[in-house]
C-alpha cells in the first residue's frame, strides 16, 4: 500500500514534466551545491552555500573522523557507505555534512539538498546524476516519518534493493533526531515475542528498523556537557573578535538556560549575541 501511495504522486510529476520544458543542465564546474525540485524535476543552484570548516566543530572528534574518512573514500572512488547522523538537536549533524562538502568540493564533490517531498522522485534525480563526472552527496536534513507517510518506501528502495537506485557516484547522507526515523509506540514493544533466551521484535518494529539498517554508517551525536558548551562558546566568541571576559561564562550559561538547551548551535548563537554587544 505504501509503494502505491508513493507511485501516484510520482506519476503525476511525470505528467507535469512531459508538459513542461526540459530543465537546464547545471554546470557542475561552477556550481558546488544545488537543491532538487521534485515538482519541476530539475536542480536549482545554491549560489551561496553555507561554508563550515571541520576545525570549527568541537567536541565531536570521533564523529568528524568517521564521516570525513567515509567521504574521503567516496571522493577517491573507493567503496563508501550511505550515512545516517542521529542524535540531539543542535549537536552539529548538519554542520558536519556541510563541512566535509566544503573540504572536498575542490576535489569534485557536490552537495544536493532534497527535502522529504522530493523523496518519491529520487530515481529521477539519480538518472540526472548518472552521467556527470562528479561525486554527489544527496543530503536529506532533519528526516523523520509519520505512519504511512509518502517517501518512506522510496527512500528505503533507493538505499537498497531498487533497480532505480543511485549510481556509484552518489551517496545519501541524512540527519535525524530519531535513530529509526519513525515514532515508536508502546504497543509495538508489547508485540515483542520471547522464545527461550531470544527476543523477536514485532513486525511493526522490524519495519521501522529496516530503513535505518539500510544506511551503512551510523554516526551518533550525544548530549553536550557544560564544559564543552562553554569551550565552543569561547571558540566562536574569539573567532568573531570578542574574546571572553569575567562575565562571559555566567552569561553563556544564562543564555543556554533561557533556550532550554546546551549544544553547539546555542553556543554559536550566544557568541554572536555576545560579540554584537561588545
């Protein structure tokens, strides 16, 4: 049923594309990042992609090493995996993807943003990229699915098992606050069967796990300790030309308390506020 639900909007988009003029081909030598438009079946260049340096991502050394190594292998034409980055919001998941793109863009790596509405049309995107002499990361940010939501089956097929999957020059990097990308309910846990010493999850749980299982590399981001938060805030304040003084630490902690979170994004936002008031 889910596959049929995904097929209907794709057929509608195909009819729209037959009626519309062909989308222009991008000059990948000049364009380093683009956004996929499912409605038009074309790519729109991102003229000023956000630039993030790996050295500016603190307290995520292991995560940086794993994603950087995978991306380096991919750019070199070696085997590499699709990547799922999960964990606490504001921890640097999206920034890490942008940072490895910035590092390897001079070597031919290109980034294409795809939102959830564009997932059913992934095979169309893969067709466009198949003949390009570049390496592409298809980037799906903040990915979660509700029950029976269109796009779930499309992404699952794209990751593993579809004849219309990506070519060797395409990987999928996705970020999510949920490890298994879908909500989990108590009733699903109650469906778990115990046979001897073995635990057998119910069908609903197995189905939800099956999507995240198709990502070859899982990279987890964890809650941030106070010392790490303060170190990141100091780093960004110094980068912005406003080094910390005796008031800095108290102000940074008050800021995080007001935001109800303590992470790299909040530290960056505080540093911008701090620098602007000096």
